[in-house]
């Protein structure tokens, strides 16, 4: 039963027995908590192929601040990591898999970056300095974008492109200038 339906039922029942509200309060709060936990799970999880998943896990943690979800790691009998998941922020999640799995290729071998991942961070300047110091290859330095974000772009150790953002001002869409300074237009 959804929290709103439970609240309506409690209200109806309380008309005849006011003590129902006291008994139902804990049940209602537990239901609201379950609903919020379900909502906080990501609904889209991009999967990135890597040749060396152990190295990718270490790099993404050290340079970009991701954290491995320990229960997600899948290893074979030799200890080779075949899949893992990492989290970032409140509900950002990415999956890491082997090169060639599901026909997905690492840019390291294919030579082509077929997508980039956008990640919002609370302080893009500090994130930039941390990533640079940790060895991330910066391919676009910090810049203010016409849509109101401050961004930079970096490549990870196998060439996946990452764009890190921080919203710095609100810009109405009718004022966006697509022909401005960003040659890679999002």
C-alpha cells in the first residue's frame, strides 16, 4: 500500500477510533522510508568496457572520487574481475565490464570514444585539481558553459571521456548560444 493510501485509511479509521493514529504512525513512517529507498536507486546504469578492471576501479576511485560497491564485484576462479559497479554521489552508479562484453569496446583498443559521461560535482574546481594531481589526462580545461555550468573534461586510463559539471548560474534556455565557445556542443 502506498503511503498516501495508508494515510487516507488511517484518517478514515481514526474517525471512529482516535487511537488508530498512534498505532498507524509507525507503520506509515516505515512505508514512507521504504518508498524513499526504492526511489533513491538509479534507474539507468551505464556500463563501460575495460581491459583491466582492477586498474580502472583504482583509477576511478583515486582520480574521480568513485567508490566501488563491494557486493557487486564478480571474479572468476583465478581472481580476474569480470564485472563491478561503482557509485558516485547520492545515487550515481556505473558498471564496469570486460572489453568485448556485449560487443562493447574500450577506446584503448578501438581508438574511438563513442560517448562521454557527465557527472555533477559540488566543487568542479577542486575536483579538477584532484583529478589532475591523480594523473587524469585533461582534454578540456575548466570553462564556463553558455547553459550555466562550469565544466572540464578528462580521459580515464583507457580513454573513456568524462565531463564534470557544476551549476554556477541559471541561464534561461532562450538565451543559450549554441555557437558559442564549446566546440563539442553537448
